[in-house]
């Protein structure tokens, strides 16, 4: 991320208007700098395309299903453009490892400096995992002032390297990341109460290794060009030929894996099979956003009965236990053959000798015995018991597709004897929710999430330090065969990824921060609901650290550091030293600190390097 920057904006409680003013100021400065380097050119008066995607960072939510009522973009001249044609129900908790293309909108050309995501919580379904790994309902969702939340407009400013330019013939891509982990704090008691101060992260032309998904009926196939076009119908909208969400051309390659009506193909053979499908057949593509030229390139394509919503009932979730041929799938999203959707339930799935088993990114066929505890999968079958909490599915004549499973945790061992992790989460479910009985060759060899043995094959592990945050993607080894417990296809060191520091004091504290050696020293006595760092889905609780926690200047020479005070102008500094001097002057005059938000890098156990900071004082 050396050449790119995130734009982050937080809105919450009584400080909302102040933050909006601050965001406008930041955008104005960024846009003025842009105009200075444009050479007088203009793209106004025409139109271009913007691809808008939604994603999420990992957190403790089992489901976070809300209605997205609007996504608007604001031009530098104040013009507001609506990009979402229909209200869309989204479970943000499902999009930790993937970005969904939401819409391909044609909008007026020009520079866009802000975006707004509007959420309606009237019919929200929000569930969270407690310390025991049990799924419980959130009884109340409140803002930082204790008010019940029924709707939110969350704004993000597009600044610096993250400005959005729309020009004719050059599609732009905007990814909106509603960071659930950084945005919420949950307290468990007689009621489960979640406090929200929403953090929305926007990235223009993101080049991250997070797969993108596009869903919709087939419009046309161009075999000569190696591409096809779909009518976009994101998330769980009915698969119709309604083009209000736009259309998208999808490129394929010689290595693209196709599954069409349960049959596997590779490359041009798959595209030919797709061309033989009826127009408006259901499709899903998973792939990557490419640049030079900007395009969406599919690694996987599914069509016909291989797409949820056809003749079968379909369950997607994580195997938390296995007994014989019966799988317990938890956190399941169930798509019924009648088009209805059930979010985040538990389903008992029965396999049989005729169950067809496939593996993501492979054209081969596999055995039902390959499926083990911890594996993420999608099952096509028939729901035989529909009572919530006791759902059962017969997949003895159905299809199971094992998906790439993501492990998050820290390095436990890295030696000539092997590589192991302390796994905090399988996909986005806590390790405590899984029963690993039967996974090993013997009971003593059953998988242990505190020392989860990874077959790294030829992957280079030399840079992974003990206790370093990491992520692995791959497949759980067959049931009854451990060790190894998991075969990795990719390993990723998370320690260098962006992090967001969020701290609140309740009540506001005159001793909340102090300035020491050109750094900000945090006093965590009297903190409110927020006192953590969010990084790549991991939440680090500052109260669990020993010693003094410091906020230092980020590596960038010019940052954006601001002080927000009621009934006063927003103070914006590009110099960290000037920011600290201003803050010290205010502290000397008796102000108290209410909140601190600092996107940057978690650079050590007791230090955070801020490239931006917003401090609210009163």
C-alpha cells in the first residue's frame, strides 16, 4: 500500500456535524491540490462508469444484516449522484474475505470527493459471538450518546491519492469497506448492547488480494474475445434481466475454472459450455480486479444449477463438527429453492455415497471423506426439516463444494520440524465453536487450534516470526487424517497491514492524553466503550497491554491531524509537531479529551504510528 492511501471517516453521536465539517475541509484541500496539477483539462459534461463494491473487515459478528438504502457520490462542485437503484439487504459479516460488485453505474464525469452509505436498521438482524463462541442476538444497538439507532448515513471523504475521477471510456472502481470491528463495541450482561460509531473505509482502484464476486444472469458470450457479459443482480436480488444495477463484462483466461450444472471445465472449454447456456441463465464469477487496462478477470465461474437459487436448497457455512456422514454446519446462509433466504442458522447435513464433492479452483472430483471440521463449504441438497434451530438437509444425492478456508491467528511454530498457528478464527468463526473430534489419525492427534499444524509445501515461511499476526488460505486435510491439519495455498503476514486506533473517554478526561517527546501518551483510566486497535480483522484491546501506549507520527512527511471542539472552528494540521503544540495549548487551558481516531500502523506492542488523527475535545 505504499502508493495508495485509505480515506476514513467516522460519524457518531453529537459530534456528527463537526466531523462532517472536518471531512469537507479535508476534501477541499485535497481537491485544490488536484486542480493544481491538472493542467486545466476538464472532463465535465460527459459521463463515465464507476464500479461500486461492498466488503467488510473481520469481526465478532455472526450476522450483520441491514438494508442499504442508498449509496451517493458527491462531486467537488457539490452535485450529488445516486448510484444504488434499489434498496439492497446485505449481511456485511459474510464479506470478510470477498468484495461483492454492487452496481456498475453511469455517472457524470468529473472529480468526486465524498461518498455516503445509507443504512436502515428497521429490519436488521444482528448477532454476535460471546466469549463461549455462542451466537446471541444483539438486544440494543445504540450510538455513543446512548440513543437507539434506526438509521445511519455514513460518509467517507475521498482525499489525496484516493480521489475518484470519472472519465468517458475509463471505468473507475470504488470499494466501500464498512469496518464492523472498528465500528462497534459489544457489552454482555442481562442485555447484549452494541455501541456503534461507524467507520467507513473507501479505496479507489484497490489492488488488494481480496477476491471480488459478481452475480447475475448471463446476457451474452463472446468466445472470440474470451469474455462474457452479465446483468448485475448483487447479493440476494432475484435473478432477472432487470439492468438497473448495470451490466459487467467478465474476462476469462486459459486457467479459469468453470462449473456449469455440476460439470467442471477449464478455460475455453468452459466458455464454450457457457455459450451453450440459455440467455439469462444464473451465473456467479469470482476473480480479481486487474489494471492496465482496468478489467475484471474471473478465476472461477459458476452457472446454471451450480448457482444458489435453482432447483436445490443451498447451505453455505463452516463445518463445526462431524459424526460419520453427518456434518454440523454453523453460521449457515440457507438459500431455498423458492428464493427465500435464511441468515446464520445451524444446519445438520447428511452425506451419502452418491454425494458429489468438488473443491474450489480444481476441476477434479473428490470423496465425501475429504470434508473435515473447520472446512468452509457450500452444499446443494434438499431441506428435510424446516424448523429454525433444527434445520436438516439431505445431500446424499446432492453436491458439496469445498471452498478456500481462511485461518486467522498468530505463528506458533516455524522450524525445521514444521509450521503451526494459534488459530483465532476459521473463516470468521471463533475456534472455540469447533469440535475437532475425529479429525486425527488417533484421538491424540486430533487437530488443536492452539497448535494447528500447517502443510506449507513449497511456500516460503522464513519471514514469519513467532507470535506474528498472520492469515492462511487453503483447505482442511481429510477427516481422520491429521496431522497435518491444513494444507495452505497462501500465507500472509498481517503485521504490516493498516490499523485503526479508536479510544473514547467517558466522561471526557483532561488527563486522557499527554505529550511526551513529540509523541502522544494515552492514559487509559476512565476509557469508555472504545479502547482498541483494529487490524486485518484482529482486535487488540489496549487494556490488555502492559506499559505506556504511545501514538507517534506516521512515516509520511505530511499527515492530516485535526482537533474538533464544539462551537469552534476545526483545527487542521499537516505537521504533527504543530498539531501537538496546538493540543498542548488547549490542554493547558483546561479542555478534556472525548475521542481519538487514528488510522495508521500498529508498529509494536506499545506504539501506533498515525498518518491521520482526529481528536474530539470539549
